[in-house]
């Protein structure tokens, strides 16, 4: 008689290119949280409205002065880059992190530039639902993701207007399983003739190399086979880290050179520069500030959406002290719960993430909201966990939904909890 652990292992081992365990620990649960179609509908409606607010705000952000960009946490080296709009959409693949209860849906943050959790929700969730005889709430979302990737790559190629057969490269950290396999999944899904390589094998040629007056190597980005890259898809390498990258031999700032290539249309990147513009959590403080004064930039309906779905977010913590309200301090460019701290209404720290990677990042302060709890089945038995929904926003449309389950501060050790609908339930 097979055990629960054997069943889980047997199921996930049959899926090529997926990481059911991470860091030597259980990641993908052999369990499903049942949802109603009404809840799924509420989440997607919220995501559409929240995404609309971010997209509407993007052109306003592009026109901000340098001082305001600094206050929002953007590195000075990125100012020219983030003012670019290279594609007809602000982000191709973005993810909204949401707290969902029967009463409310609240936005925690938007990852517009380097979202993870893609293969889990767009592909694996369907396989788990089938095994549990449930309906997949993300049905047809993978097709939409494929279309979005193809549309973005075609738009990126079109922005050059000069190369008939563009060289498309998908790149990730070669030694990071989740990053690498997610990138390879997207590469396969795109359907384009393309090449995969690790980020550390890309090389920037800052100036054309000439021999006898003839250009033998054009300036540009080159892959590990020495081919010039026209379109680069990078999965999770944060731009704020890329900016600091140096060539170990020449000491040149290769990340900044790469951004220069994008500015001069020698290279197109996905997600586009505008996605990094929306990545800073300080944007939520800007949106909330405009909402608080009922600024005419947003319509009355949009103000209602902000009031409904956004949490009070500021660049200072004073407001929370005055209200004696619990709040969260999070880095403007943090990821995976890293460096997040939770404070009580009198300013005392009550919880924090042990990692401090982003301690030098500009902080934002957001009203604390308790994540709901549920019981999940793990290899160690039943466990009570906090859970949070991620809803993808693909080329401006709400898409696939998934759940991360773990601590109150959702970190990179959280579980992937599949979601399903009862087949008998009407849509």
C-alpha cells in the first residue's frame, strides 16, 4: 500500500522540467484548495482593476523628475532607461500578490518585472486538478500566455525594423533550478526559434571592433555561441542588481552598457523597461497619495477601486503611529519576503524575515493585513499555514491564479498550493 509521500513523489516525478522540491524541501503540495467560481471571478475582477490603475499611472511616472525617481528608490543609472516605452504594453508578464477573504481583496504588491510562480499556475495546476478530478480555474490561460509572449517578441523585433531573422535568447541563472526551468518552459511555450543560455555567459561588446577599417564585431550583446542577441528574455535577474554588474576583467559596468543598448535600439528586452518602472513598491505610495487628495488624475470610479483594493502605503511610518495601526516595512525593490519587517502600532517590531539582502533599499510602509489560514497536507502530515493568492496580469489582462502557503511573511520557502473547482459547479 503506497504512502502519501510515495503518491506525491510518483505524481511529480512524471513531470519533466519541474521542481516539486526546492532547497531540499517539499515545495509543490500534493493537495488542492477548492475554490468557487465566484471567488475566482472576484480575484480576476480585482486584478483587472488594479492592473488598470498601474498601467494608467505609468505614463505619469515616466514624466517624473530625477529627484522624485530617487525618492521612489530608483537607481540614478536607470533614469533614462525607465523613461523608455519600447513595447505597446507596460509589462508582458506581471503578478499581483493579493490577500483574499470573503469580505475583501487587498493588494500587497505588484511584481511587474521579474515574477516567479509562472509554470506552477499556468501548467502544473492543471495536471494536479486532473489527478484530483477537479476543474482547473486556469483553463486556457497557458494559451493566452503563449499568445502574449509571441506578441511581445514580434513587437520587440518590430522595434528594430532592420533584422529579418532576429536572434532571440532566453537567459536565466544557470545554477538556480526554478529560474532555469521556468525560463526554459517559457522558451518552449513561445514557439520561436531561440537559444537558451545562462546569464553569466552573455557578453557585452560596448564598441564595434574594427580590423583594417572594417567592422568585424558589431557593438551589442552576444551569447555563449558568439551570436549577437536581438531580443533577450531574462527571467528573474533584478535590474537593480544588473546595474551594478562589472566585467571582472575590464571593470566596465556591463549592466549599464546593456541598458544603453536597449536605449539605442540595439537590443530589446522582455519584460520591457516600463515593467521595471512599475516594480518599485513606492509606486503604491504614490498611487495612494494621489488617491488621498482625490486627485483628478483618477476618475471617481478609479478612486473607488483604489479605496477597495489598495492598502494605505507611505514613504514614512508616522501615519501608522498616529493611528496606532500595525504596519509592514518593506524594501521598494525587495523580493520573496526578503528584508520585510512587521511592526505594532506603537512602532515595536513584532516579526521579520531573517534575510536582509535589501536593507539598503528605500523602504515603504504599508498597513499590515493578516493573511488567512488553512490546513494543508504535507509529507510531514497536516500543517496550518498562512496563504496568499498570486494573480498574473498578462499584457494587461487578468490571467492565471495560484496560492503560496507558508508563514505570515511569504518567502522563498513557501509551498505551492494548487487550486481547483468542483466539476459539478456551474461557471
